[in-house]
């Protein structure tokens, strides 16, 4: 060590920043005399670099404030667009015109969602009054059923009522905000309600099948799957006679307003009004107790309908997968 010190003292051109001993070259600096010096130097350099990279509490708070301001600004800029406003800007006058604006792939996707029933989730976007629990109904001054019909009514009367309620629910789902447009609202309802039909339905299933035929002929099934309409009808009926009376009274109110703005034929107006008043009185009488059995029948039909739809979808998808399987070359040549 003494020899080393004498040598570097004689020829040393540099000085160690740690121990201040002179050294002549890099290999000399890496010698055993400077091992501790170099290690401590590198360690301090690393610690200094880490200190520079670390962020203080104040700087962290500033960064959080900047991010919060940016998030608030982005939220204001990216508000949810109102679909009705968009359609209004597009100047779409009818459903047919809107349908014509869709591409073929968009139409196929929409039709597929109808067949699979996935579009029924759209019903959740509108909160209908019959979906609320613990509803309080105020009975109106409805004429007693015995005064309207002294004779015992048919045991199948509830299935005719089912047609009325289903038509009401269907119109409310398709046009939930168009009740003020009385002629249009009433026109769709009266098209669905076969009030002049002489048929007598003996089961809920026969009534639903007849209603399906009417909706299909009117071209209304493309807007909402009928399984969703029947499910909402069942929910309404579960509220009991007072809920059914509310429906009949609302329809009478719409009828009166339509008749006031664009008068109907007196015979037609009188018959429709009496029919609705008849159903309102019927459900509030002792016969209203049959609504519970009507709900049960309707639930059974809905379960059957959903099962048939799932089976149809599975069979169709299975057929598509089978068609996509390529035949062996020999079979393909033979065919």
C-alpha cells in the first residue's frame, strides 16, 4: 500500500473525489485502494436518481386536481344524446322511412334480435305504471254490473277482456308518449282490438293466437315481440280489477277526445263506449275474481311461447351450422 501511495504520488494525474488520493489511470482507480470509494459513489448516484424520480405529496395532489378537471370537462362534452332529438334532426316522418334508412346488415341484426327476444330489454327503458308495486287505485263512479247486464255473462268473458288489455299494453309500448295524439293513438288501438269480432275465445291461448294474427296483419309485430307484450299484459292483470278499470276509463277518455276532435259515427261511438264501460263494471263485480285464473293461463301460454321460440332459434342455428360443414370431396362430386 505504501508503494502504491508513493507511485501514485509520483505519477498521479487525477485525484479521487472521495479519499483525495491521486491516481494515474482508470485501471488504477479501479484498484483495491478505491473499492470503497467507487461503491459509495455509485450508490449515491442511484439514490439521487431515485429521489429525482419520486413525487412529493404536493405534486401528487396537483396531478389529481388536473385529472379531475379533465374528467369533468370530458363528461360535459360527452353527454348522452337523446334519440328522439336525433330522429327529429333527421326529419324522419314514419317508421317505414326509418326502416328504409337502415343498411341490409342493420335490418338483419334487428330482425334477429326480434326473433331471439333480446330486444325485450328495451322495455326496461320505459317505466310503465303497471310495473310499479303497491299501486293505489281510486275507483271511479262505474255503473254496477247488475244494472248493465241483468243476465249472467258468459264464462269466457275474461278472454274478450284479455284482448282489450293486450291492445292497450301494445299501444302503450309502441307509442308511450303519443297519447296526446289522440287520433293516431286510438287508430292503432282500434286496429288491434277486434271489438266487432263475433268470435268467442274459450282459452287464453286461443285469444293470444287470434291477437297474434291481428298484430301480424297490421304489421306491428316488427316493432316489439309479442312475448314481451303478453308478459306486460300479465303484469297489469296481476294488479287486479281496479287496474283493469283504470285501463277502461283511460280508453273511454281517449275515445271521447277523439270523438270531440274528429267525430265518429254515432252508432260506432256508442257501441265502443258501452263495451268499455261493460268491461269496467264486469271486472269490479264478483266476476273480477276470475282475473287470477286468467293470469295463470296467460303465464302458461307465455312459457310455452318462449320455449317454442328458443327451440326454433336452436333448430335454425343448428341448421346453419350443418350447412356450413363442408362435405367430403367424394360426396360433393357424387351430389
